């Protein structure tokens, strides 16, 4: 690493003002600060310094996402071989490598398009490259079906980065979660690529791996079966482990739980937001089950679809979620409630987590405002009482 540090110091003058590569200063700065903590310190005013910066936070989130991503790759191969009845003859690495080859292009498209726009935007504005897409670029391919075309993913990513983030000022200024905005764009613009029974299985052979199942093959997710009025064929064990059709990174509750432990242990995510989502969802699902309005158990709502993934990685987004401690409880509970309400009351849209989080993203600033104003009013009232004494 010392050799790399010396090399960066050697070429850095070329990217500074009056250097021959000064036009790419923001690109170099983004790469350097991703590898090393910046050396610059504040020259005036009062500042609080921490041992971790936003790029390190983003790196920890990416690490937390890896268990779900790796399992998602394996599950992609697992579902393909299972559908072709060749699972018994396929080895672990054969199954995983097939899933890796299918998922990798989606990750590359997400990062190439998203980071390309951020780099171009930073060069145009003469600003530092934002680091927020390090996480969004990983989240986007994890929350889409494996059958989502690369061209559609590229269009949706470009839309979300430009209209959902950059026009608001970049990282830390966006109102809506960028990854969920990408999924929403895909869902409403190309619904046939995001829903139905034909998008959850990779029906192709890659480098001789996998099975070409044909266009006629379909496989419904458990929530899709519920929405169609059919009986769920997956067991609770399969729902928790994740060996079911679904979006690439959303099926395994165990892998998501490992990521949750990492986020909570590092202090990046709020346990209040995370827990309250499950509390709100469980309470609402129990009410629907008691009223005989849902075909599955209340606890199955918490382990199916994108509920667990949304609660751990989406609802806890520090930029778009509520920031006051009291507001986090209300914010999370409402996400859980709305997600289950959409699932049960709208059979045409069996998954409600995306819309629930995006809706509460919009109300998060209002929640924080009300909490702050309530505290101000209580303190003013208490001060008035003390003055009267």
C-alpha cells in the first residue's frame, strides 16, 4: 500500500490546478479518497473530526450487502438448475458460478452508468465526486428480478441518478432513495420486465453452464402466488433460507440478518428504524390475519419479498429516513404498516415495500419537523412555568 501511496503522490500534481490533467481533478480526488482518508484538515472555524468519513461508511454498507449478494448469486443458479431438474447433478461451484455470470453484468451496468453520470456531473460542475453511489450501485441489481434486461436497468439507473439525486444537489441532498427510485421507474415504465412469472428465473446457458429453459417456462414468487389466489408452495424454512424465486438479493433472511448485524455493530444503521419496521409490519399483518383477510401467516409477511431487505438496507438510509430519535419509531412503523396494507389490499401488486418506503421518504422531513417543534413547544412551556414560579 505504501508503494501505491507514493505513486498517487507522484502523479497528483498533474491533476491539480495548472497541471496537464487538471480537467480530471475530481476523478483523481474521488479515486484517492476512496483508497485513503484525506490528509487535508480544516484551517479555520470549529470542526469535529471523526476517524471515519462518508466513503468509509459506504464501504461498510457494501460489506454488509455482500452476504445477501453472494447468496443471491447462488440462488439464481439454484433456481435455474432446479427448474430444469438437473440440481442433483450440479455441484456447488457450478451453481454459484452460473449465478455469478448472470448477476455480474447487472452490477457492471449499474456502476458504469451511475458512476459515469456522477463523474461527468462532477466534471461539469467542477465539484468533488460524490460517494453515495458506491452503495446505490450495489443495491440496484439486488432489488430487481434476474430477468430484467440490461438496457432497461441502464435507463432506469440514469433516470434515478439524474432526476432523483443530482438535481437535488447530490449525495446527502436527495429526497428519495436512489435504488428504490430505479426500481419504481422500472416497475411503472416496463412492468412486463419487473412482474409476472417469467422474470424470476434465468432462462439461458452461459459458457456451457445452466440450462436453456425456453421462453415458456415460468416460476411465481410466494407473494405472486398469494396475489393470484393460489396456495403458497414454499415452506417457512425455504422462505427464511431464501431458496425461492425473487429479486436477486432479497430472498435470504439469514443473509440479510448477517448484514443487519454488521450495520448495527458499526453503528451505521439505526436499530430503532429497523425494529420499528418489523413491529409495524407484524402488527398490521396480525390484524389482517385475525380478520381472515390474508392467505398467509402474519410472520410470513416479514420473511417474504423485499420486507426484510427493505427494513435493513432501505428504510435505514440515513439521508432519506427520519433523523430524530422519536421520528425514527414513527417512520419505521408506518413503513411496515403501509407495506402490508398494499400487499393485502392490492392483489395486483403483491409487493408493497418499495412504495411504502418511497412514500415515507417524502414524509420523513415533516416527521422530523413535527418532532422538533413538539420538543421546542414543550421546553418553552416548561420554561414559562419556571419563570412564573
